[in-house]
C-alpha cells in the first residue's frame, strides 16, 4: 500500500503543494489570453514550441497577451529552449506533445491557409477575375469579418446595452450550431429530390407538420377533477415553475388549458405528481390518487418516448422527470436522470432543426415581439436545464456527455433576453462549473501511469480554472436564490480534490501490484456488488488517509461550506430543492464525517475539537431537516403501500447519515440540537 502521507510527492503527479511559477501566476498564462477571455471562447495555444500566441489571435492578426506574459511582446522568432519545464507544461496543458508539435502546427496552418483561399474565391463575383496575388496573411481578418456579416444571422432580442464582444461571441456560437445543417447530406438530398422520394424519417426532420396522436390526460380519465388539477398545477408553479418557465402572471385555468390543448398529458401528470410528492396541504387527495397518478405517469412516459419529434411540453416534462428522478422513482417505476435528459437533448436538437434552417435562410418569425421573446425565453431555459441536469448526471455516474461544448455554449443565449433573471445566471454559471468538473474527471481518470507534469489537467491547473470561474460568477453569490451557485462551487471543489488523490492512489497500487487481489462477492443484503468490490480494491479510508493532511482539511472545509448553505436555507425553499442538490448535500455530509474521523485519527492537531463539533452539528441539523420532510410524507397513507419495496429517498438519505454518524462519532450521534 502507498505511504499514508507521501502520495502528493510521488512521481505520478505534481500534487497540490508544488509551487507555481510567478511569471504564470499573475495573469494565469496557462488559462486563456486576454482576447479569448473577453470573448469567452476557447483559447488554443500555438503548438510550435518556440512561439507563444493563441491560434485565434494569430488568425485575426492581433497582439496576443501570451507574448507579454512570456516576456516576448515584439517577436515570435526568439529562441527558447523546448525543454524548458514551464514551456512543456503549457504545451501539455493544451494537449500537445513535443514530438508531434511541428506536424500539428503545419496541419493547422495548412487548414487556415485553405480557408482563407476559399473565402477569397467566395468574395470574387462570378463575372470578375480574381485579383492578382494578395498576401493571405493581410486579408485573413478582413475576409473573416466580411464573410460573417454577409451570412444571415439570428435576430436575438438583446439587452439595452449589450457588450459588442459578447454579442459577437454569441452570434459566432449560433452560427457554429446552425450552419452544419446547411451542408448535411440529408439537406443536400432534400434539395435534389421531391418530398415524395424522401425517406419518411428524413422528411419528418424538415417537413413535419403531423401532430402526434392525442393521449387521454388524467382529467379526461377522471383520475382527478379539473378543479383538483388547478390546485396542483398552481402548487407546482409556486415551488417548481421556474424549471418549466411557467408564466407567473398567466391565469392558472389558461395554463392548464394550454397544456391539455397541446397534448401535454405527460407534463400535466408530472406536475401533479411532483406537487403531491412533498405536499403539506393536500394529504387526503394524495392518499386517494397518488398511486394511480404514478401508474398514469409511467404510461404517459412510455407512450411519449415512442414519438419523434416531440413538442416543447414533452421537453418541459423531461426536465422535471430528470431533476426529480429519485423522488418519482418507486417500486412502480424507476427513472434514470442521465438517460431521460439525454433523450430530451436529442429531442430538442431535432425540434430545433427547422427553426435553425429558417434562421440561416433569413426567414423572420410571424409572431409579434412579445410572443416571440416569450417563446425564445422558454426554449432557451429548457435547453439550459436539460444541459445542466445531463452534465450533472454525467458527473454523478461517470458516463459520457451526449452534447458537445459548442451546443453547451448556447446556454449563454438566455442572458441577452430582457426576461432573464439571476436564476438564469445561476443556471449558466452552474453549467460552466459542471463542465469544468466533468472535463477534469474524464481526463484525469483516463490517464495511466505518467511522469510528473502529465496529465493534461493537473490539480493545480483545474484550481486555476475554478479561480477563473469564481472571478466571472462571484457577483451572483450574494443575490437571492443563487446561494446554490456557491454551494455547487464548494461541492465541486471538494470532488475535484478527491478525484485527483483517488487517481494517485490508484496509480500507486497498480504499480505495486496490490490491486491484483481476490475479490469476495458481497452479501446480497449488504452493499451492492460493485460497492463491495471497490471497497476491497480502493478502500475509502485508505484513499482519504493517503492524502496530505492539508488536502484533507481543504476538502473537509469545502464540504462543510456547501453543507452550511443547505442548513441556512429557508425550510420552505429547502424541501422543494432538486434531487441533485439533495444528493450533493448528503454526499457532502458523509464526506465531512469520514474526513473529520480521518483527521481525528491521524492528524488531530489539524482540526480543533470545537471545529469538529461545529461540523458534526451542521451534519445533524441537515439530517433533522430530512427527517422533517419525511414526517410530512407520513401524513399521507400512500407511503405505507407504495414504499413497501423501495423506501422514500428522503428516508434513505436520513438513515444513511445517521448510520454514518453513529459509526464514526457515536458520542455525537445524540448531541442536543
């Protein structure tokens, strides 16, 4: 087994304590140049070892701040040793190795030159000859600017004084999303043949005016009355409406009628079920109809998943089902938030094809400005919520993301609309944060045994990413209902520390051969089989114990900060939070207990007894809040029947925390609160 306190100094990574060079610390040269940060676009360093500028600045022929940071503001030809460790670190950070740097550079410059030549040809009218030899270097920026201005672009409603850089960046992202449709083989085929000769799946992508078959909703089936539906949808809008962008000013009768008229049976059922899930007002109604509503929800979902493409009401329902997958799950139906959100993303992109093609062709909407803005706002919000819940579940489960970074970048569109609130800012900020966490976890775990300096993202580098993120989004930390953004930051920071040291522990055990041990299959009544196997290969206590005490304390304090945010949240808001936030909070509570126990055992001087009591008291307070929600559930008699096989997720979380407390700190388990 690896030494208990020496893993950060091993040759498998730079560790948290390696000092960063001052020349990179000031402006974070390993992050992005000033231009790319201002435009909020990806910054890719030139792969040529002796040249320090990003490819965007090179293509636009503008000064790059990388040159100034490296002390070379005037020339790219000065010699610099390619073996310089900081140079190699920058190159590795951006995914380039020294052996193939020259080849990669030639390919990139060749592509750039070919693009310039194509743009030159496009700029010359058919009846004129191309101009005599014109240096492509001097025309690169002008041609790019002219090309982008002559192509029809989306017509978003921007704020009163939008930043020109932000607008330019958003339009660039929109174009990168839209224009691949124009040259796709399906579109090419559609231009060449009549619609009668188009395969049906292709025709439905571009010419789908067929409405899906209507599904009888829970009102028409007399599961609940219209008045009961009004009460439940109103309760849903009060506590969860922002997730679906339900208009707060619309009369509730009109909202329900709109959902029913647009074949929104799945949405109507999902809203009513969630409104009853933790209700404190309609216990008799819940006792009478809740189980039947769960069966109806299962039926609606099975039927809706067979239809492609779907409508916006389906996407709104998928957002709710993905966010509260654990709460909806029972012995009747189990939901997977990653799978459902992935389906929602695919449906959204399919629905969006016709709109994107019309936008690319310059067709304006026939709707008036207010209606167009409301529809755009709802659409943008739904996309953001789908991306956020999907990314979060990718991080939770380790599965791959179904959407690329170009489409994730579309999340910023909502911020230019006048209807956008700090809630929308929180969503965009959380997507950016989850993307940092997702990329780090994927790249970190994909790297095998390496020398110091590899992998592409070290712990120090991702901490710089987090600093950049805080610099951009910390203005939201103090605004109403956005304390959860700060919660996500502390939780994500703690998970990054754990991921890094788990990797180091794994690499050491693999090299020492200690991972080749016989695995005992678990008792069916104990942990899951995978949980038991991993506990034998990578015991949590040993992984935490292998971390330097300073890193354990850092991880503990971040988990505690996240937990304090939950304990301090008003209970009426707290009990309606998403399942994702509940899961993160429970995991943070358990990690607080585990790390505090580890520090008390092996590094007691690092953690004062009063601090231990404070942390455990907040864990206990959080557990009691879960117990209070559970007590509300018990007021409805359906629990005893529906939860026979699968207990309430709130009860599961409460029990897990109490068991962990009793095991690690039995003397604190019954401390007065």
